[in-house]
């Protein structure tokens, strides 16, 4: 810290000889004194705070004096300020007595241009303090001898780790002192250790005795800082010259406080909200009391966040509260400001509930715990949440209670903090002059918590006074489920006939978008505009203007359609220009019994807000008509009826009814020129008995609860008694039942009605056809034919008089209708499905046909269900029709669908020749229906070819061929309906003589086979099937006929079936066979689902030998056997899968053998030369071929006996003369 002393110097004139003046030397006072620095550090707030909104020195007050004025001038000097906003990682505050120091003496006088250097090696050192001193600082004028001050300039530099020196201080000590004066300089150290400090004297050394300005370097001190951050704590550290204050000064700081959580779409500076809020928050400074409240509740350091989960705070309600707080209102001094703001400095601990209530009071709310969350109920303009009338209040009873005069204050003294006077508390005087004139001065005091706005304080006082003057009354009543929807602070409305003087609420009987039928008529006065208030199905209250003429009516027409149609029994209230419902704000809703809620509300004036904020005058609300006489009744009617007296005697009764809105009525009646009789009634109807058949006058007068009477209304009526015909029948209606029509009507209210006569048709009653005379009120008719029907009815009394008019009922019977018919090919079946018919009567059945049109179609079936299936037996297109037929025989319009069955497509064939076998493989034929089998033919064309076999629905077969040549094979698919597909062909060439001979080719007739879960019918096998009996099959599935099974979607009676089956057949070939190829070919196709087939071929030589099995093989090579066993196992994929087997073919093929050799014939052998076969033959084809091996012409004669298993043959050689000769020969034999 530096200090500058300004010296004021003067010079006197020189004296002349003689009488000149004599100068006495003077000495100036010492101006250099050692200073004491005051250090103060204040913890101003929990962090992080927003801090100073402008120049900090203008907003810091020491002993109520700002350090700097708005014009920039300083009121206080030598001030050092350190500010920390309270972040978790803020920089430490240094130099405030929390450090460790070590001092090293130097005690060296500094000479001009001879710097002195010292070194600090402790790497923990964070700051350096250099102490300099001057033992004397004076200057004596050599001419006058006056002693004054002097000065000396110097520089302090530091160096880090051998780097360059950096100037840290360059200063001058100026002034006068005759004793030792010290000055210290503290500076932070930067960079790595070690550090060097260099001090240089910049003022030349004094060479005169009258100038004394020596400079000494006393010491240097290394400071190890404590580095205390004080995380999350807002700090302000001030150091100042203690000379400026007699004691430690008081400090005041004008700060913006905590940065808090505010909505992510909120701009605190502009107090505006952008778009829809997504429920997320951001951190910013705000003085909106709603968000200050939210932060206090949810913060886990200084608030209640450790005890209340953030999810349990009603942020959505606070969002609406915050918007209301930010709205601009007049401030009372020609400007505008926010409605509520929070400027508060909490400095002591209090009960959490009390603090939160104080916070809520800032924005005119109370703290509530609602539906498991912390919320607030704010007094602000609100729409009504519920309507209550006598219709939904227990016993229709409303209880009212008013406040005492002592609680109705007329003057409020509001305490608030004035920022213009250092935020000292001020009192705002608020008075209700009109109330003072009526009640005098009744004073109360109010603390505006956190209020620094005079306008806000004034509004708080007005709100209190207006609430106590105009919202003093409470209402209490009991209700049902409607009470559970209310919460503290919710607004609701009531209409009580005892208070309003008229009935202006009830329940809705029925409603459309433009008309509402009430539970009773209301009287609409001329010159009044009416509004109907309704509870909509979504729970909202909707207000709709009426468009109706004056007069009584229970059906109200609306000026505009409703957004939703109200439900029956919904609550309604009516408002007029001169009569509106009363509004209340809920104080409590308590369930006093199960399902019974007691509601207490405080009077609510929605116009008080404009009175508080805009200065409008509160006028009395038109909530009652009791101050004037009630209106005369309207629609006065007299209805005559009979009632039963003793025995069979009937009396005459007159029912007098009217429309009115009064508390009670007086009814008077008399015969012409007779005396008046009277009766009191609170309802708008009264029955008068014991009258005679005569002319009567009837009069009704209305009274309100204060006893004020209306003008009487009178009518004259002649009573006929039993001479009066019955009234026309009402409520004549019909109900269509599944098997007939029921006619119903209301029972006549007249007790002398004996029966009701019903007729049908006719232009009038007389020519209508009688249907029946019924004593009750229901007539059941059978199902009627389609068309229009007209019925008439009259009531007949005991003396035979009929109603004057007949009630007419006209209705139309429509035939049933099928909306849609669909068809699908499922396997080999067509499945028809259709929507259930819609019609007035039950459906007897559905008529199914096929053909070009319905009229000429062929009938198929008449099922009861909406599904039918049958096996497809056609190809191409076919149109199906379905029409419903109801129990009355009414046939509906048919629906149709066209089905196209495509024949199998041509296959792609591939032929392969292996030895004597031609193997054929082909692709799957595409078709609408399943492929029943493939037909295989051989020939030049399909038309002239010969069938050689079928191949189930497999796509492979083999043919054994003994002759070489080219063969043309044809294959065509045949579907389950017998539709022949397009044939395809392939050529197979057998280019060399075949080596195999087909010895056996057998087709089984399945007669000798052993069958398990297999059914044989018409040389066809079906597997797997159940072994239950026909009766068991149907009974176990709840079917009584085969049609039931077909209707269920199973056209074959043995479905559903078992899942496994087996086939086994043994063939005896009569003799042991040599080496032979055994081939078994099964022709089959799946009717439904999948049925994998596993073959096994077994052979043995005798009946006692064990079987030699070839499992899983349909072809095997075997030798030395006589018996062949063919076994098939069937394993269905499910209980509905089924396979059809049309053929089983077994082939034994023996390969050709060729034997050859050489021999020697001798002429002397009697039978010729014997040649034994090298191979064993079963049979030799023809005689062996012998070729002589002589050059001369020679003939060979073979003596061979063709018999089974031949052993050899004889050879004889002859020359051309026929003589036997000897010689060599070769031979060859071919056989099997």
C-alpha cells in the first residue's frame, strides 16, 4: 500500500540592510507514521450467489458510507477487496491471518545502483513480504535553516527458478520523519522455487549533510498460505487503514443472493417464459418468490432436500404461481413492477414449517400437503372447480357463519424494508375509507415478509383489508363423491334457493350439443341475459349463453353448441344479470363418514384483485333476490283424476301445478259462489281431494323466505269426475327382441282404467285390425315380416269409455344384412367366412349357394355358424353367395365372393440313368389346391402315352428298364379336386444293354398287411387315425351329427387323429433268392399338415431265421432270402395331420451275369466235351455261345439243357463234311 503526502512550501523575501526582518528557522511536523491495517472477512451467504449487480465499491457500505460514490469519487481510501461467490472450487482468500510465516533479517543499507539480492528456497512458500526502513528523512534549507521532509525511490523485483527478474513494486517513501519509519510490501510468488528477491535504490545517495534519506532493507518474510477455499460459502474480505475508523466498521453489502433452480424455459432478467416447460431446471439468480420457495424446499445443504425428495414437490403448481408472481402490475407511483418479489436475508434458524409458511406468504399462499406432495394454495384468480346445489348436498342443507366486527380491520400498518434507506424497516399506512366510515378505525399490523417494494407492501395491506371486509362469511355442507375432487384453495360455487330466493340449480335429465333438459322448469325473466353452467364429462365447468324467449321452460336452448355433451344427472346452475351463484374458496374437506365429505369454504370475490391492483371499487354481487317480492307463478294448470275411496267408491281429485321460484306457496280453491279453502305448499304442485263434479276456481300466491307475497294467479276449471274419458295412452313404444316384438306403454294414472285395446294398421281407429285387449302394459308379438308396421292403442275405463285419441306407433322391420363374405383355400378345402348378420331378430340360419347369381344359384348348405368349408371339386372360377335368414323368414341381401382355382403348373423334370434304372426328379407344381399325386406316362406325347405310375405328392421315382433306347417320360400334377395340370416331358436314353432283369414287380392290395392307426377304404390307406369308435369320436367332441363336424371345419370323420401309425406286410417268394435289389415305393400325399414316413426293409431265408433289417431304406441289396418284410412308420406333426396312401410297389431286380472260357473238344468223347460254368446261374438266356478256334472251317454244336440252376453244357466240333473233330474253342454264357 502506498501513501502520498502533499507538501505545502513557501519562500520569504530577503531583508535589506538596516531595519530588515530577522528569519527564525522552523521545523515541519513529522508526516510519516507507521500504519495499522484492519482485516475483516465476512461470510455473507451460502453459495453460490449472483453477487454485485454493478460496481462493488458503490455497493459496499462501511459505517453506512459507500466506499465509492456514483460519480466515481472515493469516500474511503486504502481499501483492498477480495470477493468469493461461493462456488465449490473457488480460489482461497489470502493474507487474513491464516498463514505461516518465516522471517529472515537483512539489515543492509541500500546504495544507489547497487542492488541487494536474497533467495527463498522453501517450495511451499506462496507469498513474500519485504520490510524497508528509513532512520531519518529530512532536508534543511541552507539559507533559512528550515527543516522539512525528503524522499527516496526504490524498486523490488523477484525471480523464479533462475529466470528473469520481474518488477513487483516501484515506490517512493516521501515525507518527514526524525525517527525510524518502516514500510512492508507483500506480494504473491508465482512459478517454481527457488525464488530470488532484489531490492534496488533508485534515488542517488545523499552527499550533503543537510539532506538525509538513507534506505535500509530490514528483512524479508516467506509466507506459506493456508489456502482455505471455504467451498459453497460466499465471502467478502476487506482490508483498510485503521486510521480511518475509531473501531472496526460496520459492513453492509448490496448483493444479489443465491443462484437457485429455475425452469429451463425461464428468463429471470426479463421475467418471461418461452414455450412449454419440459419440467427441467437450470441454475440462475431470481427474486421470484415461487422459485426461491422451491429451492429452499429441495436444496440438500441449507434447505429440506435431505428430508423431502424433489419428486414430492409440486413443481407444476409452482410454475403457475411463478408466472403469476412475474406479471407486471402498477407500483402505485406511475410505474410498473412484478406482482411479488423476494428480497430476503435469512440469518437465524427457525422451525422449517414456519419458514416455509413465511415464504409462501410472500406470494399470498399457504403451504399444503396434497396427494402426497408438498404444494401451495395461492390466492389468485381461479376458475370454479365444482358446482353445488340442493341436488348434490346432503339434505340440501347449507350452513353459513359470518365474522365478528372486531376481525374486520379497516386500517393496516404494513412493515417493509426500504432499499432507499439502507433497507431499514418502514411502515406503510393502508386504509379502507369506506370501511372506516362504516365501522371506524379498526387497526391491524402486518409484516410483508421479504418485501422491499412500497407498492407491494401497499397491495398486501389492501388485500388484507378487502378480504376481511368482503370475504368474511363461511359455508359448510356435506356432499358425496364431488367433495373428494376439492383441495385447499380450490374455488367452487353454490346456489341455495333459501339465499338466492329462486331455484337456480339442479341436475340434468338429458342433453344434446345444443339443448339441455333440466330436472325441473326454470322461469326466465324478460330483459335478462342468462348463462347455463354445466359439468362436462371431463369434469370441467362450461358456461353457455341461452338463446330463448322469456317464460318457464325445462328444455334450454343454447346459443352455441357445447364442446361435449353432458351426462345425465350432471349438475347445472343458472346465472342471470341480476342473480349469480356464490363463489367460495375451500378451507377444508373432511371425510366424516365413508363416502361422505364435509366441505367448508370461505367467501371468494374474484373482483378483489382488480380492486387491489388497479384501484377499482368493489360493488355488491347480485347473489339474492330476497329484497324484492317474488314473481307470480306461471303455467298454472289443473289436472283432474279419480282416487279410490272405501270399497269400490271413487273420489274426484284436482292436481294443481305451476312454475315458480318462491320459497312457499298458498293454494286456494272454491266452487262458484262458494267459500274459499286454502293450503300451504313448498313444492310447485298440490293434490286436492274430496271435490265434486262442478265448476271450481283455483288460485296460487307465491311467498319468499321473508314473507313477501306475489300477485295471485287464478284459473277456472269444470271437474267431470267419472264422466270424463280416460286420458290418451302415453309412452307407447316397442322393443325388438331376438324372437319377437314387444309393445309397451305407460300405465294410465287413472284408477278406473280397466284395459287397453291394441289394433294394427288402418287409416283411422275404426278400420284398424284388432290385435288384442290387454289389462297389463305389455303385448308380445311374434317376429314380424320386413317392412313398416303401424299399431294403435286406447285406454278403456270401467264404464266402457275409450280415450279420445289413439296413441300411434310406427316402426320399420329391416331384413338382416351380412357385411362381408370372404373365401380362402385351405388345403383341399374352400373355407367361407362371413361377418355375423346384423338385423332386428335372431338369425335362423345362413343360406349358401354358388352360381352366376343368387336367384339361379345352387344351394349348398344352411349353417348356423358364420363359417363353412367343403372339399373343392371344381377348377376355374366359382362365385359363392351367402344370405342371412332370420326367425321371421326375412331373407337379407346376399353377399358374394368369387374363388378362382388354378390347375397345377408344369413341372421341371430331370432324368438320370443308373445301370438299368431311370431316375426321374421334378420340381413342385404350383397350384391353388394341394397336389393329390403326379401321373407319369411314357410315349411320344401326353395324348398317346401310356400311364406307367403315379407318385403321390412326392417328386421322385425310378423305372427299371431292360431294353436300350430313348424313352420320353411325361409328368403332370393332379390336384385334390382332380384338376389335371399342364404336362411336362423329358427324354431318358438307355445307351447300352441293361445289366439287370426285373424278376418280380408286385403292387400290394393291402389285404394281408398289419395296420396300426391306419384306415383302409376303397384301396386307399389313411394314417394316422384314432381307433375310437364312430360314436366315441363324435360324443367326445360334443358333436351330435356329421354336419356338426363339417361346420367345425373337419370334413373327414376320422379327424382329429392319432399322431403315430405303422404299416407292415410280409411277402413270400417261394424260393431262396440270389443277390437281388429289393425296392419298395409308397405312393402317398398329405391331406392336411405333415406326416413324415420312415421305411424299413427286412429279409430272411426261412421262417425261423431272424430278420435282417435295412432301417430307413426304401431300397436295399440282399442275397439268400425268401421272405421280404416291408414296414413303414408314420409320425404326424400334430393331431390334425393326415396322409393318404394309394399304392405300394415292390420290385426284385437281378443283375445279368456273363461267364466265358476256353475248352478242348475230343472227337472220341461220346457226349462231347463237358464245359462246367465258372459262375452259378439261376437261369441262362438261350444256349451258350461257342466259337471254334481252328483255321479250317469248323462247326460247333452245343448240347445245353435249359433248366433252373444249370451246371454246364457239352460241346462237339464238326468239319465241313460233318465229321467230328478235335480242337480248341471259346465260349460265353449270359444269364442270371
